[in-house]
C-alpha cells in the first residue's frame, strides 16, 4: 500500500501544480479556458488537461502501454472539447449515424481513436488474442463510461474514486494505475464539486482509460469478460446512465 500511496500523492500533486501553471499562463487567453456549465455558471477548464497529463504520466510510470492509452484518450477528449463544443449530439449511436451519412464528427474521431489506443495497449498488457481484445474493450469502454457520468459537478471524479478503490488492494501494476487515477480525481474533485472548474471530455476520458487499464492489469480472463460486459452495457444504455446520474444529482 505504500507504493499506491506514493502514486496517489504524486498524481494529486502533479495535477494541482499543472492546474496552477495553466491558470497563471492561460495559453491563448483566459476566455479560451472558460465555459458555462449546465447551470449557466462560468467554470474553468484547466482541470481537464491537468488531469490528462498527470494520470498519463502516472500510469506511464507503472506501464508505458497504459500511459500511452491514457494520453491518447486525453488527446481525443481534448479534440472533442474543442471541435465538438457546439455539437449537441451525444452518444456513440448519434455519431455512428452521422458517419453513415458521410459526416466525420469529433465524437467519431474520439470513439475510434480511443478504441484503437485501447486495443494497442491490450497487445502489450495481455498475451492471448482474446484477452487483448477484451482489454481494448475495457479500456475504451471505461473511458466512455466516465464521460457518460460527467453530467453534473463532481460525478466523474467521484466515480473514479469509488471504482478505483477496489483495485488498490489487488497489488501489482493494476494497483499503481488505480492509485494514479484516484490521486488525480481527488485533486480535481473540490473545485469540480464547487462548480469552479470542470474536467470536460479531456479529463473524463483520460481518467476512465486509466481505470480501464488498471482493470486490465489486475484481472484475468474472467474479470475481463465481466468488466467488458459491464462497459458495453453502459455504452448501449448510455442515455439512461447519464439520465440516472442527473436524477441522482437532484436536477
């Protein structure tokens, strides 16, 4: 548990330091780092890239393959935050329908980019072909799930803390990756809950991919099948998952 504690602390510290640095510099102007949340309040976006950077670095310390998958998930999320800011379509079905009609949306880029990164990471994290495929599904699906629940302040970070906690006790590389994700989530949670900042797709996808990588690193075939089924079900019923979180949020 000492190693997990160190990973958690380092990830939290790097997240907070990066948020501070971005806030001080505000590359491109402060207006680019502000957005209105669901309630119409102005919030900062620094926590998104800070989360992605910290969790990618932390996961990469434990497993380079996991670090790359997390980084790609964050980059794809950032692209969607920028290019898809005004796109009201939600859920992979809407983006697949647009793709069928010849339109490549930022959501489609995100879907295929994160899926590809998950599959590549699976090749390095697992030995058997089926396990590699399941690993890709779990990593991409977990990234999508955390983004699904990011519909109210603090919900995504809280989900990462709750879902990552069991992984701390498995030991091995999975525990280290889980601790990294939890450290970052803990660092951004207060400002997120206080509606001073949001992690956006950038942070949500990176944190989710880290959770998925932790599951992959800490589970065998049976665990992979169970988790893959869970994230696929969440993706299929994505609208209902998001709506349930909204209801639990009281609005």
